[in-house]
């Protein structure tokens, strides 16, 4: 499996949707390719962070705080 193929499968792997036939190749690549393993870990952390953000009830303090932070850092008025 090439890095490109592995990256293409990461989304499915994170969702637990990876086809069983592809799993050994994917996991084998993760075991021997440090950059891909690091990237997968980063995706995993990012995905978990997004999942724990409240997507409904848009006025929650945490979400509002993030929006304000975003405005301060990227907003110009
Ligand atoms: Zn790789």
C-alpha cells in the first residue's frame, strides 16, 4: 500500500468503515510508516475534538468562546 492509498483510507478507518480486506494492508502501513501513523493520530485527535464540540445549541459558552477567539484572531472588524 502506498502512502496516498493509506491517506485515502484514513477517513474510513476513523469511522470504522474500513473494508476488512483492506485492513491488514492499512494497519501494516501504519506500523511501518511513521509519517502516516502520525497523520492518522492527528486526524483522530482532531475528529474527537470536533465531536465533542456542541454542534447544536449554538449559544453554549464554549462555542461562543471559540467564535470570539476566532474573530479576534482572524477578524478585521
Ligand atoms: Zn505512509
